[in-house]
């Protein structure tokens, strides 16, 4: 246990979360296949050739939508190498909106991409969260589900360094025209999970639990937004943080 303790500064909280694991031996019937990058990945928000050799899925599970435009198409891809986990969102968007500019603010009230990761092959009561809007304003955290008396808590002091770039095809915060959409590309260093990732290292055949979300805002003012997820959220759940709704990714060569 000594190496694990050394590498994981949040060990007491993580151990508590693991003791409350949900369906520890459960696996998805259809894990998302994350291919190893065949060439160096330049993080620039552009869908170049390096992204053509991995699985792509759409985020088809919509919630809070009121109009047809609230269900806009989003494509999702992932890659890995020895240094990073790469994530790519490709989103149609007729009305592009981004207002938050501060870190650890509320980018989820804008057009926003989100990835939640549990570096273990189980739906544990904790996950790492990365939420970023088109201003590259990041809300990142460690989320502990049902921490005490069925209440959640968030470690907001977790401010990891990772790379993100966006490509916008339209005008931001201007609903007088019709936009085309936007891309967002992440490079998340594997060292951010050092210690806890020893449960399931990034290597072919290993699995992590995760969820991918696209927040969609089509109003220039107010806080109304819809969202789409890669894995369906239970009807009884009003948010996206319940680990029971997560699916699995599998690293492949």
C-alpha cells in the first residue's frame, strides 16, 4: 500500500468512495473503444488524420430539451498514448454561447464539453471531472457521490494542468445569425491519476468507467440549457454525476 499512499494525496476520501462502490464487478456490454494514437496528437481543436483511427459515437441521450434545436448532434472520440488521454468533441450548434471566463466557475451554463473519469473498471462513488466552455474556462474537480447521509461533496481545490483547444465555426454570443458548430480537444496527462490508476493502468484490455456530456445553450441570456450524454441517465436522476449511469471505456492497441 505504500506506493499507493505516496501517489494519492486524496487517499482517505478515495478509500471511502471505494468502500461504497456500485456494482464493482460489472462491465458494460459495449465499452467505448479507445485506440492508441498512431501518430503524435497536436491539440488544436482540428479533426485531423490522427482522429480517424478510433471509435466515434454520438451523444444521443438528451435531457431538458424544449425545442428541436435543443437536440443538436455531438460526436465523441478518444485516444491514448503513454503520456495522455485525448478527448475530442465535435458539436453542431446553431447558436454558440460562452460567457464564463473564470476557472472553477459555471461553464456548464454555456456551450460546454464535459468528461467524467473513474480510473477503475467499476462504477465507484467518485470521479474526476473536467468541464470546459468555449472560452476555455475550466471547472475541474473530484466528485464524491453519497459521501455522507446520501449527500454529495466536491473537492474544488483539484486544479490539474491539462491542455485544451477549441475551434469555433460561427460567431459567439450573437444569435442574429446561424452558426455551424464547434470542436473541443483535450489532452489530459495520465500523471493526474498517478497512484489510483494502478488499479487499471492505461494499457490494452483495461477498462475505466466514464461519462461524456455536452451542455447546449441556445439562449444568449438566462441559465436554461439542455444536455446530451453518451450513456443514458436514469429518469429518476436529475443530474449527470450518478456513477450508476456511467458506461465503460476500453483501451485498445
